C-alpha cells in the first residue's frame, strides 16, 4: 500500500484511463492497481465528492482520491459521513458515496446506509474489509467481520469485489442498484488485498464501465393513467399528497402544473415542503386534520401510506376504529410496483417514475378534458379555506406572543422570517418538538430545501446533512436542532469549521430530551434519564474550532445572530435558550409512546 502512496505523481497520472498508454515507456506506467481503478471508475461515472473517514485499509485511497481531483470530505464519525452521503444522493440523484474502514467503521456507517434504504435515498457505502480467508475461518484478523452478510439485509443490494479487473463492474452495479427504480442504499465491500493488486493498465482501462442511463425512465401504462384520471375527474373532495419521492424526482414544473391545472388542494409531507411554496393558495397544510378524513379521492405522489400517514386508516382518515379503513379511494404514483396495497386498497396504482407519470396524467387530462376540466366543487374548497383561515389566524396569535423565557413559537417565528428572506437557504431540522414546530411554523418556498429526520425519525442526521447540503449546493444552511438531537452529531462542528462551510446551527436548548424539567423519581443525586446539564454552553463548541458561537435568550438576539451568520457565511452556532417546560413528550407523536399504567 505504501508503495502506491509514494509513487511519483506522474506515474499515477499516467495510469489514469484518459491519459494512460501513449508516451508511457516505464514498466510501472503500464500497470494500474486497485486504488487507481476505484478512483477511475467513480470519476468515469461523474462522482465528484466522497464523504468518509480514513484508516486501514483505505487511508491511501482517500489521499489518492484528493490528489486526483475528487473532493474528499473527512468526518469525525462515519455515521455522519453516511448521513451526508445519503442526503447528497437525495439532493443530486447521484449516489452519495460514504467511505469507511472495516468492522467498526463499517458498522458506524451502516446505520446511515439502512436509513438511506428506508428513505429511498441513493447511497453507496464503500468499506474496506479484512482478509477474506482469515475472516471466513474466524481466525482473528485485524477488524475481522463478515461485512457483506451484515450489510445485506439493510441495503437494497450488496456486492464484493475480489479482483482488480472486476472493480469497473462492481462500481457500475452499485451505481445502477442505488439509483434505478426505487433508490436505496448499496454496500460495496472492497477487501484490503484488492487495493494494491496490479494489472495491465490497458486491461484495467477496458474493464471500466461508464453507466449508460443509470435510472431509466419508467413510463406508466396508458390504462393505469386513464384509471387514475377517471377517478380524479369524478371526485367531489379530491386531495393530492406530495411526498419526498416527488421532491427527489425533480419534476417540479410538471407537479406544479398538475396541482394548478386540476385545482386540487394538496398536502406536502415534510420533505416535500417547498415543492410548491407553502404560501400557495391550494396548500391544505393548515387544514390537515380536516382534509384527510373528509377527502373522497386521494392521489399520493411519491409518498407511502406508512406511520407518517397513519397507515391510511383509523381516525386520521375518518374511520371509526384504529384498524378500520376510511371511505377514501386512493391513486398512488410510485416507482415501486410493490408499494400499492401495502396498507389499504389502492384503487388506481400508477407505476412509473414520477416525472413520466405526472406528465402522462397531464397529457391525458389535456387530451380527454382539455379546457373542460372541472375544478373541485366550491363547497370543498370553501370548507378548506375556512379551516385554513381560522388555523392560520390562531398560529399568528401564538407567533405574535413574546414570552419570557422564549419558547418554540417565539424562536421559530424568527427562523420563519429568516427563511422567507432567504428562500434559497437549506433548512436542516431534527429533534422532537424542535422538529414538529419547525415543520409547521417555518414556510418553505423552493423544492428540496427542507431536509429532516425522514421515515425513521432518526436523531443525529443534522450535522451530516448540513455538511453535505453546504458542500453540494454552496448555499447557506440553517440547522434547527433540539439539544438532544445535536448531541448525536455535535462533534462535526469541527468538520464544518475545517471546511469553512456556511452553516448556522440553531440549538433550541431546553436542557433535555423533549423538555428539561424532569426529575429523578427515586429522589437520588443522578439526573432524570431525560435531563441534561442545565445552562449548557453549546456555542463554545463552535468557538473551540474557530467558528462563531453566540448564546441568545430573546427573539431579537436570535434574529441578530442569524442575520449576522448569513451575512458573514461563517460557521456559527447559536445556543437559543428556551423555556425548559416548553416541550411535550415525543412532540406530536406522544400516542406512539407506550407508557406505564402507573407513572413512576
Ligand atoms: P414521505 O416520507 O415524504 O411520505 P416516502 O419516503 O414515504 O415519502 O415515500 C417516497 C416514495 O417515493 C417511495 O415509495 C418511493 O418508491 C417513491 N419514489 C422515489 N423516487 C421516485 C421516482 N423518481 N419516481 C416515482 N416514485 C419514486
Ligand atoms: C437514533 C428517540 C426521539 S426525539 C429525541 C430522541 C432521543 C430527542 C428529543 O429532544 P430534543 O428536541 O432533540 O432536545 P426537543 O425539542 O423535543 O427537546 N435515538 C435515535 N433516534 C431517536 N428518534 C431516538 C433515539 C428520540
């Protein structure tokens, strides 16, 4: 391995596929190796950024990658590198790459890989691994682990490459698996022995594959489109639900055209906020609890009927009992042919990529209905408008209050103004109350600007997402974090400072998980399992690495600090101290939390 690192720069360059051969006369110049082929295969496929953490056996790989023009973003913990890779995949439709060492590094990255698969984000976890023969006989190698077997159930696909001449195929298969069909996490196992394997440079070059049409369009069947349009046409109380699949698909103009042409009210799921501006007249977000049970036809676009939509049944949907179905008929646009009927009957599944499905539906409406398309009945739209007006006024009252200490509403009212003034900024968000309140208070104006805990409600994505969002887009990032959520990934503020990224972290600090006023019911010296150090100075963590740290206690101070962070684009951490009694247990999902019959 060391041999490769100390190779003269020119020899490494000569073995790259685009310049190899020709003038090369030295024997070494006619050979390439595993290190080089991995880099060449990734570059050939347009991969330009790697999120990872070095160590045996991938240290030289990270050095060589950087030397050869890949941007290598090195983290303090692989889980955060993995989250970064996954969200880069969501934002760009290119698989985000996370590179780790073997066993413990691999396992640290695996949570992020599983999360990517769950959320349908395209990502490739590339981990170095130990010697196969020793691992398989369990003879006690350095960082011994059967990584491929462990990754498989958590990934959409998993591959191992044993020979340098197979690297091209391995990378191509990983890319196709990550981005085609329903996107997901892919594991690529690269044993230590692979990297220094030398092969003939020309054979190596010929073994590489530039993947053609990695995520082929999937055109829906005309009869499926017709079935959906017929159902929609006859609806009295139609509703469109936009999910993060719709945001991922980057079919923004057609989705907006479909919503506006049909005049159907819509609800954005959390990461679909901004696909149309949240201030859009047809947004039914402020009347969610009215539209879900009352709708008669619901068109899901890139959203699953999972727990976030109460599995399509129960009270949320107007049914009498938790397991009973509502009276709705469903249209579901999804790339996965297996998604329909997973919870309730889907009357009109439309299988295909969202871009193709939405444009075919638009075309069908135009051909069959043309100018005759009837907007939904006025009673439906008026009833929604009435609820919206009432709820928006109620929210306005809460936002106008200026309590002392500050609470979620008065702090987030500031964030709401800041995003309104900076609609290109990317909002990263995690926590329980910090998540739920931000989602409902802070309007988004552009697609793919809100990145959050997603399908699993996982804590710890905040700093990885922030790093990737800043690196991929170059835009200002604002991360609104619960103090507990931040603790899962807080050390990455060093990464933010090291790469000098325009990230402003706002910690809504209420001294604990959900809230900060819990006591130890045993009466002992230990704090409650839910409590943290009171009056913690999180802002000093950012200062420790050269960033800007500010502690604020009022909305005016918060506004000043955020405005300055955006003006300067400096890494900034704002410790926003809020009322420790402000939160509720588990935020808005208290009902999912089993509690003891008798309180401790
Ligand atoms: P949300 O949490 O926002 O409701 P989900 O993650 O539950 O969204 O659902 C996203 C859905 O979008 C998945 O079922 C996935 O198969 C689908 N999807 C992702 N990308 C595409 C695409 N390009 N075309 C069609 N469907 C897609
Ligand atoms: C990987 C369980 C859900 S929300 C939360 C935890 C620990 C923290 C809530 O406190 P926070 O926000 O962030 O201070 P706030 O505003 O309510 O006070 N481990 C993982 N994921 C989850 N979801 C948990 C634990 C949890």
